[in-house]
């Protein structure tokens, strides 16, 4: 028996491994469905469909705000924690460096964080589809 190319092709692949694969594809700006096509036409401008498999990306854009919000809050918290730990030689220079660093980190990571959100949304939809199609054998009716 050979290993399947993608965990997504395994009908009963472990949930965590599939989720990590989908998140990784998002970090690399790849389609969550095929892992090959690019999801952005330009920096942070989402394509309507995957260039390789035609997967509908535009339909997922509206479901990404919560992950974007939470990851931005997490990054901001990490930057504030760093600000409390590191004492700069020159306060004004330290504030300037921190402000530039915060903007660069938050903006530069936006496409990858949105890609992760799209992968996470795809994971949730995929699992809800699987659980709906599985017959409930424990029903007592
Ligand atoms: Zn694709």
C-alpha cells in the first residue's frame, strides 16, 4: 500500500493532521483544496477561484474576519509583551523601531493569516459535510 499524496484524499485522515496541512497551505498562500494553485492575484487580493482546480475562494473571504481579528490581537499582545520586556537605550528611538516593526509584522503576515483562515474555514465545512453524511447508528428512535 502506498502513501496517499495528500491527507485530504484519505477518507478518515486524523483531524489534526488534516487541519495542520490546510493551515500550512494557507501560510504558503496555496489553495486549501488542491494545495497547488495560488490564492492571491496580488498581495492580499484574493482570487475568485483557484488557478489550478477552480475552488471557489471568493465565497470563503467573508468567513475569515474572526481569524484575522484574533491573530491580529495575538500579534499585538506579543508585541506589547516584548515592549515590556525589552528596555531600549533611547526611548524615542525604541518607540520608533517598535512602531515600524509592529506595522511591518502585522501587515506582512496578513496574506498568510488570511490563507490560514481560508484553510480553517474549508476544514470546518469539510468536517460538517463528513459528519452529516455519516449515518447515525446510535439512534434510539
Ligand atoms: Zn486549488
